[in-house]
């Protein structure tokens, strides 16, 4: 499953459909450009709470990647805690990934 995740993140980044970082994510949510936010596994509870506050109807998916792994996957030079997915096709793929992840964890 993580290969699919790495592929999705990489494709979204190369397509320019990720708002990377907290400020860019909040802006994308406020502007209605995103309805899906991915959060690194080691992000603080405060970061997640702030994203939920601004997200309202958006879906938040906690990834099985820490900040450093998320940054490495998308080619960022600094650790990345959150990113907003700004494309309906990619949002659908990430949401199905989140559903698959929940089903795996429930076993």
C-alpha cells in the first residue's frame, strides 16, 4: 500500500496539485481549491486540530509517513507536516487510499 501512496504523492507533486506546508494548506482550504488534506504521522495534535478547524467539510487523512519521509517522497528540502491535494482526481485516489488504510487497520 505504501508504494501506491508514494506514487500518488509523487504524481500529485509533479503535476503541481499539492499545496505543501501548513500555510499553503490553509490557504488552499479557504480558497476552496482542496477538499483533501494529508497529514504526516508525527504531526502535532495542534496542527491536526487547526487543519480540522479550517477544513470544515474536507477529508483529513493521517499518513503512515513521518514528516521527513513525506518530504522525501514529494522532493521537499524541509520536513512536511501537511499538504492539501488540489485536484479532484487525486483527491479521489487519496480518499480511496485512506479507506483502504482504515480497512487494513481494522483487521
